[in-house]
């Protein structure tokens, strides 16, 4: 957790009158599920600022899915595909630095990277490579950035950490910024 988020959590009782655990209890009892609904509830019913409401809801929703998400990713990178986990971790680390609005959404066989909509998809395609789908509608294909069909316009195979380089991260950032 970054220092700013930790500071916000530490200062919740002083600034809002409730601890994070208290807010979790209240949000859980609200019956609301969507991020915007939860935020609006905190803002209108409890008078919280947008920043506090957003921070609390982000923590609340991350807490609800973190164990499930971790289990999904662990299952993808187990057995013969375990050696690909450092590649996945490097991609997630790099993409997470693009902005606080990056959403990492694990599924059974892949991990979707979203902002407003999906901008990339990471799949352990075989025991030796990750298949990275990227949404770059106007990008010309290259020897490395291949045209793809389906939910992503392009694809890149990643077989080693050296391939998580400036060129690849540039394509991912362009896809992120295009969303």
C-alpha cells in the first residue's frame, strides 16, 4: 500500500469519525454493490468528500475480491506455467504505475487490464510464453506487435523479462491513455 493511502486510512477516525473497519461494516450493510452507488451513499448519507468516499470504497471493494483474485492468478501460474509468474508480476507492476485508475481484473484463464474499458489482456498461453493482447486501434503492426482478432486489436508474445521493455510498455501506456 502506498504512503498516501495508508495516511488516509490512519486519519479516517479523526477526519470522518469512523475507522476503515467501521466504514466496511456500514458499506456491507448498505446492500449496494457498484462503486458509484457506494460512493454516492457515503457522500449523500454521511457527508464525506469525494476523496474520502472514493478511497474508502476502493479499499472496501479491493478487500472483497483480493483473496479470490489472488487465487485465480495463482491457479493460472501454477504447475508448468509457474515460471511465467515473474513476467506477469513485472507487467502488473509496470502497468499499475500508469495511474490509480488501472483495474486488474483476473478471470479463470486471463487477467484483464482496464481503465474505463479493457486496454490489455494477459494470458499464460503456454508453459513458455505469455500472450499479451493490447487495444491499439490505430497502431501499425510490426514484427513484434501483431494484428489480432477478438477483444484485442494486437498481440505480443512475452517469453522473458527483457521483453518487458520500453517498447512494450509504450504500447501498453498508449492503450491505457486511449481508454
